[in-house]
C-alpha cells in the first residue's frame, strides 16, 4: 500500500477504497477533471474479495498507465 501511496503523491489522483458486505472490497483510482471536457479519467475501478490482490492489481494498472502516458513513474 505504501508504494501505491508514493505513486499517487504529487499527482492530482483521487483514491477511493471501501468495503461492502454485498460487493466485497471496492477500489477506484482516477484523475479529477483530466479530460479536455473536464470529466474525470478513471484509471482503475474494480472490486474483489481479496484486498491484497486488489491493491497489487491497482499498482500494476497505474504503473502501466504512467509508463504509457507520462513516460514513467
């Protein structure tokens, strides 16, 4: 989780994590007002019963997005 925090720090990212007994763990990572029309750019939005897996998957998706869109992380 600390590595994900380090990647997010200094960027205009918003991170939401919550637990629902109906939907398991839910995680969303997005950039607020990123698109030209002012809409948010959702980078990661998924749910899973395994929190560690969800955090790891979010890190991989976010790192790949940074590599493709910002030249690295």
